[in-house]
């Protein structure tokens, strides 16, 4: 144990990797949970791959001299926000199917732009683009950690502030609009902040694996846990354990830590499905008591009705 602590103290890259693992778990808990509730699990993959197109654009602008100060990470964030805005616009009516189609179109467009620009980018910089596809949590620098930490803190703060609103918009978009809530504002806020967090997490674990880390723990927790807070905590725990086991394994076996983390996260979902199936066979649950999320939605709906009635009485 002392040797492990000494190794961590003597290895700045390992310290950054451990800190990134915690931050990515926070992002997965705050963002992945509501994306699964909203039925937008594919958005994590779409935003992550959009970062490739943004990175390619940033490198092209730098090397061509058009915008020499333009950092590729800015391009990744810009493309991610555009995907979120496009997806949000398609889903203003509350139809998840339209949002999934918008994500798919954005996904294809971003990848096409990345491939197109690769022909005009010096070959020695092309691996920087593909680095977003694979990712390596052990190669993060201080700037990466600062940006990831800033986004994780912002996402966590917004999630705490608007937890009830995000739940209500995720479950019943049309109902929230009907009750006079500014659902579209919360809808866009949730998607854009999540997109920024996903783009920065992509730098750590890669576009391929960010989908597993962001979605699989949330899907697993949603199968077993009843309350919203319980789901968020479970997602954080599964994502963190997956990342830590991946890092530990990479020191024992020559393997990518992100790959192990992605495999473990996916296995967690399969295990959750099996546990739920066994649990349902063992006993037939009584008629559903209201979960904490249901009570939260009902309470929030009731408060909206009361506010409307008060405003109506004041008008008269």
C-alpha cells in the first residue's frame, strides 16, 4: 500500500489520471443519468464523434494561417454545442425520435467534415484527430484537467440547481409546457451543458468509449434503483470503479485503461439486467408504490398548478 501511494506521489501523469477518473464519474452521473431518462443515449456518441470534426477544423485553421490562435479543443467544443442546439431544436415538441434523427445527421456531418479536412492537414497532425477517437486517460495534461474540472463543477452545480426541472422535462416535455413551465430553456440548458461535458470527457477516454462510460452506468442504475438521487449516486460509483479498475489493470497488463473501463461499464449493464430478471422471478412486486422521482414530478406539477391559479386570481 505504501509503495502504491509512493508511486502516485512520484507520478504526475498518474495523479492527473486519477483526478480525471473522478471528474468523468461526476460528468457521467450528472449528464448520463438525464440523457438516459430523456431517451437520448445515442447523443453521447454523436457529441463525442462531433468533437473529431471540430478538432479537424481547429487544426486546419491553425495550419492554414486563417486563424492561427484557434485551439483544436475550441473546435471540438463548438461542434459539440452545435450538435446539442440542433438536437434541442428538433426535440422542442418533445418527440425523442426526432432528436435521435438529429443526432444521427449531426454525427454523419461531423465525421464527413473531419474526413474532408484530413486531406488538407499535414500528415503528422492527423493522429491528433484520431486521438479523440481512442483517447488515453494517462496522457492528459494540466490544461485538460482544468477544463474537465471546470465543466464538471459547472455541470454538477446546474444539476443540483435544476434537478427537479430536468427530471420533469426528461419525463414529460409536453406536460411541462402545458403547465406553463419554461421547458424549452431547461431543455436546451440540459443538452448544451451535457454536450460540453461529453466533449471534454472524450479527450480523456475517447469517442468510442465515452459512450460506454456515459450511458452504460446510467442504464444499469436505472434498471435497479428507484429514486433519482439513488440513480445518480449509482452511476457515479459504477463509472468511478470502472475507471479505477482500468487504471490498475493497465499497470499489471499491457492494456488500455479506457478499454477496460468501457468493458466493465458495459458488463455492469448486462449484470443489472440479469439481477432485475432474477429479482422479478423471485417475488412478484405489489402494485407499484410511487417512486421518489414520481413523487417529485407530482409535487412539481402540483406547484405549477397552484402558481397558475394564484396568477389567475391576481389577474382578476
